[in-house]
């Protein structure tokens, strides 16, 4: 994975930048036992712990990254949509846009063996 562009985010009135690096992904798996795919699925269901874990991992590239407990406390429960969108943008920067699902009727037919 190359160096992705950082995505700005404000947490607790402090400016930060989210970036998913190899280190961040490995730390997410080690500390929380979830892969990026699993994290993305939980993020889409609105899991507060997953939002905090992803933000924490995305800040590990910073010179003095905040600890997980601090990140969790900086999230505003009234506005989880903003960090969720920043996370989605940072994931796109790191991994690219997901491929669109084929529209109904536009699916490639299975080939008989």
C-alpha cells in the first residue's frame, strides 16, 4: 500500500488527519481482533466502538497519536455521521472506491462447466 492522502477530521475541537497505513491496519487487527472488512461492516451498522477504533487506528501516523480512550471520549454522540464520513473517505483514499454491484438484470451469467 502506498502512502494515501490524509483526510481531515476535527475531534474534541482538535484538528487531526486520518490515514490508514499498514501499521494502522495491523494495530486494528491486533488490538480489536477485526479486519478492515469486518470494521467496515460494523461501521455501516453504526458501532460506536468500531468508529472509535477506526479513528484511533487512522491517527496512529500522527507524531503524538491520542490513546484509544481519548479518541473514544472526543467523539460527539450527537454527530457520529461526521467521523463516519471521514472514515469512509480515508478508506477510499487507502483502498480505492469499492466496485459497484451489478444492477439487477446486468449480471454476468454463469458459465456451465
